[in-house]
C-alpha cells in the first residue's frame, strides 16, 4: 500500500470478530550483530522481547569475508517498538572472541506493504 502523502497509510487488522485500524506498524532492524550469533543467543540477550507480528533472523554468511547477522521485528504496538529502541540503543553485544558490537538505531521505519 503506498500513499502519495508523507503520512503513513492505514490498514485494517482483524482480531477475531473486531476490526481495529492503526497506522502502518514500525519496523525495527538490528544490523551488524555478531556473525556467530544465533537466534537463541539473541533472544536470550534481548529478553523479554515485546509481542511481535513478524520477526526474521538472518544469520551471517561465512563465505562473505566480513559479515554480520541481522534481525527484523514488527511489534504489535508502536509503544513497544519505541520502548525497545530506547532500551537497546547503544547496547553492546560481545561475541565469543570478545569483540564488541554496538547496537545503534538510525531511525524507526514504517512498514510499507
């Protein structure tokens, strides 16, 4: 769904019998995570993770020299996305070799279907 205006497009979400309207949800992308990190390790470090509509963990490809893992989240509530960003902005991940990876959020993005 694209809209010519700069405001996000709305869409209907179905929850049982009710339909609720909300602006497009915020997508959070965590990039430059340690290459050897697994979803389970990430989940442990970020726990508790707010309820989300969507997540995708992309493991680093060892064949690509310098590579990083990444994860995408679309949280159920925008307030949870904002709180997550505030909680983890500047967070330091340390891999099994002792290398540090700093988590920085450039800005939150609305999901554009």
